[in-house]
């Protein structure tokens, strides 16, 4: 046990180790951040197509969205990552970061689209009918009535998705990228520290702190939105 | 030639949900200033009839003319601005305050400027005694308050017809009185109204014409004086015996 703490102190006091961990952490955050943005943008488009009223123009797009979400959700993330790295973007000097962002972004889009779709469908039918009966256009109804209520409904699930993406990015170490997970393994396998548990424990703390912070922020946002729901006067 | 005061003409309106035929050919004409009460048992198609008028339900067949203009997918959005509707479950917009609920449509559709809309909303709110609720969200209102606000929300658009779809069915007795007296007042002010309701006594008070729908067809129609005292069909006699 004392050995564990001695090595933990050593890890925190060795700039070389801390640099590696921070470098890895930064990459984890970079991939996650951009992947979440890609996932949200693409997921929103898919959700809008899927919830749109059926028409002949949308038959093919709706079918494509369905195939897309089915394939993405039905295959392992690690396999999708390999396909992106070794088949689709197997181009010399193509930036690894972009490949990883797209791999995780495309994956997240399939889940985010389901979350957003659920959020849109959870808005009571009467809300749309009220807008229609007043003579408002569908686009206005969506912007002023459906979207604000849907967003409130999806925040908890969206927070969950963000957390999932951050944790899932750990598999980029499988294609040799130097993320937080890889940094922990790298430090642990070095001769000087001769301990896997200490860097992995530290990496776990980094992940945990990040996710805790995000969960906290999401909860606060959720609470604030719910407050305006039940309070008599707007804040 | 059509009567100049004809507001709505419905010809052979049919509506099916999959194989379920809810409306089986309705012919109906509405004149300016009429107050038509639609009666009938549950599931008879009363609400579907009302909701087909402003195309919240897409009719399967038939034509609806509003002021001599055939309503289609293209012109319905514009026509709805003149055909107000009040729902059983109020349908106030949850994410907007009372004032925003009232001003959203007239301002967005450029029927009123924002200051005009706010002024009108204030007047109507004062009239129904709910001025103090202008910044409240719907979730903090009682059912009766919600429905009265829903009614003045429809009035904000200066509609030519008001459709009421069982406006008091989801309310407690005290709130029912408040809502009915507001509808009564609109009726007295020569508003053209079609109302689906189960409030028979209220129907007797305001109706200029009663129509009885059963199994998707108008079975009987006439002025309340004859409808309630001397109905011609056995079906209506049986209905009235049970509800009166």
C-alpha cells in the first residue's frame, strides 16, 4: 500500500509522466468534443428526416437513415473504428484526429438521432395542433413550439450520450493513438515506474473528474429548465 | 348562387381511419351568426367532423368551402387564421407564458404589430379577470383558467368562425360555469359558432340549430325548439330520454 502511494507521488512529481497523461487527456477531450458536435449535427438531421411527414421526396432519405442507424447500432464501435482507419481513411498522411472524430461522430449520430427523435415525439400532439389551428406554418411550429419542448426533454439522455462518447474514445489506443488510456498504459509499461496500477488509477481519476463535471453541469441545466416549467413567473 | 351570409359549406364529407369509417358523408352549411350545437354519442364522429373542418384531420373524401373557396392543402394554413378552434385539453403552448400564447400567432403572421397584440391581449385578459396571470406559464394555471385563455387566444385572431371541441369535458363543475359563460358572451356578440358538447342545458340556451350525429352521419337537425321537444327520429328520442 505504501508502495502505491510512493509511486503515485512519484508519478505526480515527474514532469515527463504528467506531460504524457495531459497530452493523452487533451487528445481524449479533443476527439470527444468534436465527435459530439458531429454526432449532434448529423443526429439532428437524421431525426428531422425520420420524424418528417412521409412524402415521396423523403422515401429514399428515410430509408437511408433507417439503414444507417441499423448498421451503426448493430456493429461494435471498435470494428467501426478499424474500418474507418484501415479502409475508408487508409490514406497516407490523413490526420488521425479527423478519422477518429468522424468514426466516433458517425457512431454517436445514430444514438443521438434516436434521442432527438424520441424528444420530438414526446411533445404532446395537442401542442402542434394548437399551432396549426392558429394558422402557423409547420416551420414556425417546429421552431417556436416543438423544438424548445423537445430540447428540455432530451437533455438527460443527451448528457448520457456525451458521457458514453468520452469513455468510448478510450478504444483509439487500439489504433495506436495516444489518448489518456494509451498514456496510462505507456507510463505503466516503462521501466522506471514499474507499475500499471498507479498510472491507470490516475487515468481513471481524470476520466471520472471529467464525467462528474459534465454530469453536474447537465443536472444544473436540467434543473434550471424544469424550474421555469413550474414557476409562476419567468426567471 | 350561394347566400351571401354563407360561411361554410360542406359536401359529402367522409373520413376513414384505415378501415374504420368515422364519417360517412356529411352535408352541412353554416351561416353567419349561427350557433350550431353538435350532439351525439361518444365515438359518433362529432369531434372528427369538427377537426375535419380546419383539416386537423385530412378528409378522405368530400369538399369544404369556406366563404365560397374550396379548402385544399394549399390554402388551409391561411384559412385557419380565420377559423378559430378551442380544444378539449386547452392546448396552451407549454413553453410560452400566457401573454406569449396570446401574441405568438397574430405577431408571427403579421396580423397585428407586437404593441397592438400586447394591447389587445391585455384588454382580453382584463375582460376575463386574468390580467395578473399574463407572465404565468400554463403549468401553473387551473383548467378553467387555461380554457378561458385558450378561448381568448382564438379571439386574438378575429376569427370568422369559432370551433369548440368539447370545451368543458375536462373541467370541474365550477370551471365549467366560467367557461360556458364566456362562450355564451361570445355567442351573444354574434360570433359564428360550432360547438361539440355534452352540456345539454347550455346547448338549449345558445343553439340556433342542433345537429345530431350518430355513426358518422347527421341523423337529425333542426332548431332547438323542435329538436328537444319534438324530435322526429327514434334515435334522438332515445338519446334525449337518457340525457335529460
